[in-house]
């Protein structure tokens, strides 16, 4: 498996309004888009961002998604089931300490993908 770069950093939040106030207001990050339960904030001029999403019962959890050429192949290699996302496919795997690492591809949005 080959990692191409950071996709997004995902942060679990309990309240979307407070999350937007903190990340947009206190930290001053530019909001790229939002829904009722999700907001993506820009991190400088980088394409990857900080994705804040409501996670009932699990606020405070943080995940890092890394871009790979083919998440379904990575899932097969890891013996896990991938799931479909807006850009393509993702598989999530916990490290030995419970941190979640996502491996995601851009097979449905190839114009956004890194070369690789």
C-alpha cells in the first residue's frame, strides 16, 4: 500500500454550533462548507482540511485520513470492509492505541486526487 498524503483530519464534536464557533471564531479557520452535522475548515492554503462532525456518544475523538490510490485494495490487504464516501472509498483501521487512521481514495473525484 502506498500513502500519497494527508486527506483530512476528522474531529468528533458534540454540538455543531459550538464547534463552528470554536474552529471558525476562536481559531479563525475559514469554513469551506457545512451541513447540519459537518463542517470542513481550511488549514492554510492546503487542500486537506479539518472536518468537524457530530458524533453522538463519542465527541472528542480525532481521526486522520490519508489518501491512497485505491482504498478498496488497501481494505483487502488489511482484511477490512471499505465504505463509500463522496470522493470514492475509505477504510478505517485502529492503531494499537485506538487512534483511527482512514485510508481514502478519490476514485469518484479523480480531478481532486494526487498523482500516484
